[in-house]
C-alpha cells in the first residue's frame, strides 16, 4: 500500500491509497493465494472511551473469494484453482457512509495477472480450500472482460483436464468488504 492520505472534516472522514496485489509466485510453495494480505480499516462510531477502550468497526477494502470443494465423483481429484486475467493494481478512495460504515470506491484499475491455489492433498467435500478461510484476496472489480476466467485443473482416473469459465458468466462484480463463496 502506498500514498495513504487521510482527512477528517467534522464527522466526515475520507482517504485514498494505491494498492498492488502481491506478484504471483512461480513455484508451488509459497502459494499465491495464501501469500495475499487483507487490507482492513476501522472506524469508531463513538470516540468516548469506556474502561480504557474505544469500540471499532472493521471493514475490508478488498474482496474475499473463498472456494469450497463440492461433491466430487470417485477417481476425480481437484488439483488447482486459478483466477485468470484480473486487475491487480488500483487506487481506493475511502469515505464514511455513516457513523459506523466505510465506503470503498476503486478506480484506475490496471495490470492484469493470474493467481493460483494448488492443492497439496486430496480435497475433502465441504472443506475450505487453502490454509486460510479467505483464499483469494482480490481487488474489487467489474467482471465484464471475456478473458477474466475461473480455471479448474483436475484429474479423472489419472488423466489431467482443465475447465475454464469466464467470470462474467458467473458473477457481475466483486465488491469491497464482501466475501464470495
């Protein structure tokens, strides 16, 4: 995160920052998705201290993309999931929505990249993939590019296959402070 600026005028707060998702790794370890940091901001609805503390309401500036393994037929093994050709750099404007909420508006999105989570062991039905609950932390963006894809690599009876689907056919956008499963 660079160029963080913040202002407060009366009860209104605003700020901006530029963010670049971590560069995808070229080796399986460390994995791309598990290397991605979350970006969290907090606001306090009431600056009155209570017992030496102030209540904070936390919000995520990024979108969390979580995958769960579905019902896998026998001899079918999911090997990896790739999020392809999505924006990895942008500028975020932060403003107060009300005394408890922050609004994140992303602009200037550039530099498309792909991110992969490789499974180290056989996936278990219903289990979250990866080591963290939020596997991919991505920039919020509109999914209107035919080349932004979700790609699954899997094997059936030892033969490898790839299945790709355009994100615009799955979801219209990723929004800040939202988790998609």
